[in-house]
C-alpha cells in the first residue's frame, strides 16, 4: 500500500464519497416509498464504486485511507441501503422478525468487507472469497427493479422468494465460495479466463437486447456459477 498522497487521492476519494452519498440517498428514498429510485441509486453507487478503483489505478494514488473509505462507503451503499430497501418493500410485514432478516445483508456484508481488508495483501486477485457485497446489493436492487410493481408490490411468487434470497445472499458473502473478479480485456486475460470473457460479452449483448431487463437474471447466473463450481471442485477432491 502506497503512502497517502493528498492531492493525487482527491479524485478517487471523491468518487468514493459519491458512492456513499448515493447509498444515503437510496435509504432516504426508500423511507419515502420511492423504491424504484432507491434501487436505481444503489446501481449508481456501484458505478461510482467501480470508477474510484479505476481512477486510483490510473492516477497511481491508492492509499490506506482510500481502502478504508471505500469499505465504509460500501457498508452504507451495499449493506444498509439494500437491507433497508428490502425491509421497506416486503419484510416490514414481519415486524421485528423482518428487521432481523433484512439486517443480515448489512451484517454479513460488514463481515465480508472486514475479511477482505484483512486479507488484502497477498490474496489471489483473480478470485474473491465469498460473494462481493456490491454483487449482493445489485442482486437486491435489480430484483426490485424487475419484480416490484408500484402500488401493489410483489406478486405472491416473488414475495415468497424474498426471505430465501436474503438468507442465501447473506450466507454467500461470508462463505468461502470463490467468485471471479472482472478480468482486464487483454489478450492474456482472454487466454487465462476465456469463459469469463465470453460470459461478460454475452451478458452485455443480452442486456442490450432486453434493454437492461435481464440484469437480475445475469446476477443470478453469476451467483449460481460460483456455487456449482464450488460443489464440483469439492466433490472432485473427495473422489
């Protein structure tokens, strides 16, 4: 980790701050019943989260402060915001139990980020151990955008799937299941991770064809791929 360079780190830290601000704004909108806008703000927060890392690398301004600020922002935008959003749209019906269940997204996400920070030095940069907290948050946000109908809420099928979805995402974040990082688009990356590159390109094509409506299903496929790969390798080791 490089020493803090105040002038160089201003721009990436500004993107990180915008990530946090979008998370805070998402919570406010969810509390006011603007659930679609609240979910959209989580997606915007994820864009800022991606940009801060890109800018930090381009400006060679990574710092210990930036890492901690990024994690604190993620707890707000990808922990508290989706937890409150899913509570406000559905789990409020369960009263105190709904509070407990929805809070799992924030609590598990906090543990996930703490573990990531502890293991930041020397870990395999081609994989994340456990589902990344932004992916969990984006899955919740796209679930809302795909299935929530203003004025009438979720259908019975989607309503029944909320609790399993929250519990599964929370467990995956603190699990040891590996998930691929997004590779750089280079010839070496294509040779090392061809299936990931193909999946990304196919996903972009599907998003364009469906005008973004398939985004939730793409996240589901990504999550399931990690689970099935983990099961496959676990069974292979036993045989």
